[in-house]
């Protein structure tokens, strides 16, 4: 076959999918809860099944393969943190904390790994400004929080092990 009809121009094709996972700094410990890890492993198996069913659709096959590669690489960086056996007396990774914000609204958040963050259901990354301010603080503590929206304070009303 003539070289004119092959793709070998030295330029990689752009990715079909973009990673939903944030980039990790060097030496970052990528903690994850056991539940978060299990959910990502189920997602990986579902992607593999979908890829196996898409053998004849080249674009779908490439997209699914990229998603599988991204997720497999990310799973390799994760460290599962053990589940707490008893109710904690302070905010820790994997715990759920109920706070009272400056507007007198009660909110509840679970501190999880960056790969399982889902603010819509109250799962915030342990690296977020709020979580970092809350970490290791006891119930009853008023904690100053610096966020991109400004300075504020929250009161820790309760802490419990994630169910």
C-alpha cells in the first residue's frame, strides 16, 4: 500500500474522552473509601462489558478503551483507607459531618477521596478547603474556612462514621 494512504504523520489523534479525574501532584496520596473503590471497580467492569459488546463500532470501541485505560490507571494510584469501627469524636477521612454554616443552614458532608467526590450528594474531597478546615476538629468546634468565595466560619454539630 502506498504511504500516502496510511496514517503516519507523527501527530497523535486527540482523545475521544477527557478524564473526569483531576490531575494528581507528584507524591500525592490518592486516598479513597472502600465504597468509592468498589463503585469504581463496578464502573470498570461495566465499561469492559460495553466494550466487548461494541466490537463492530470502531468509534465506540476507541472511546470505551480510552475510558477503561483512564479508569485502570487511576485505580492503580488509589489507597483504600480503612473503615472506622466506632463513632469518631472528631472529623476524619471517610466520616460524615453535620455543620451549621454562617447562614444558619445545617449541611451534611462526607469527606471522601478526590476520585469519588460528588458534591450533589454531599461527598466532598478531603483536599477541599472546607474539608481541610474540618479535618481533626471535634464536635462543637467553630472552624474558620477560606474558600474561593471568601472567609467564613462553620460549627461542627455532629460527626459519625460513614454508613
